[in-house]
C-alpha cells in the first residue's frame, strides 16, 4: 500500500487557499463590499428570503383557517 502525498490527493486541490494580492493594505477586490455583483447577489438573496417568508405566512394562515373551519363544522354543524 503506497502512501499518497498531498500533491496527488484530488480533494486537497479543492481546498487549497490562494493568496490574494493586496495594495496599500486594502482587501482584495473579490471581497470588496462595494462590488456591484456582490451587492446584486445580496439583494437577490434578500428578495428570495422575503418570498419564502411570504409563502410560509400564507401557508400558516391557510392552516389556521382550515382548522377554524373544521372546528366550526364539528361544533355548529355544516353551514354554507
């Protein structure tokens, strides 16, 4: 059984950190908070979160309405 060194391990290549160049002590461009692409991604993620929140609220409202209707039918009988 041969020992594998880190250079031949395919999973080690996936997790290697690449050094980023810095100018004047500032962070690299890929981590900049003023990057328009990053701002767009954050905005889209926020929209998706609001969508999911709305769907959950709607589902809960429908569930309570269904429970209320079933309770009313049991207590008061079927009325249209």
